[in-house]
C-alpha cells in the first residue's frame, strides 16, 4: 500500500492593476482610467499537489528479492503541478518607464 494525499485548487486573482504604478503610467500616456477588473499577470488558476510515501518494512524485501538487503526503507515523492499564467493582453510602451515593466496592460483588447 502507498499512503498519500492528493489536493487540487482553483482560484482567480483579479484586480485593477498588476503593479503599483500601472495606473500612473496609463494616465501619463493619456489612456482612460479603468474601473473594471481583469486577470492579474501573476494569476495561476489551477494548482495540484500530491504527497506519496512508499515504505518497505524490515524483513519484507521488495518483490521477495534481496531480503535483509533491500528492506527497511521509505521513499517519499512530492508532486506539484500548476497551470501557466492567465493571459492578460499587454502592449509595448513607446516611452518606457524604467521603474516598471516596458509593457503595460492593454485592457481595450
């Protein structure tokens, strides 16, 4: 028997901006201020993790081979998988602001 645990989660991270200066940059470039929320660039909606322990007790060799040599050990396996980041349309800024990224959210797309 291989005891373990498996868990999964789904979450949504939305907001008005992904960086503290995103609205400031948008206003400096003459774009309208937005009040709608969109997926943030760091949003990873699906995460799955599993922990499994494989144990061979003392005196019971695996598949009956190597008794006294290949016994009394445990193998721990951790599996973690997550989806890629959600797609948020981004545009290259003609006048890059070096305090933030050269790309800004294009919420009009």
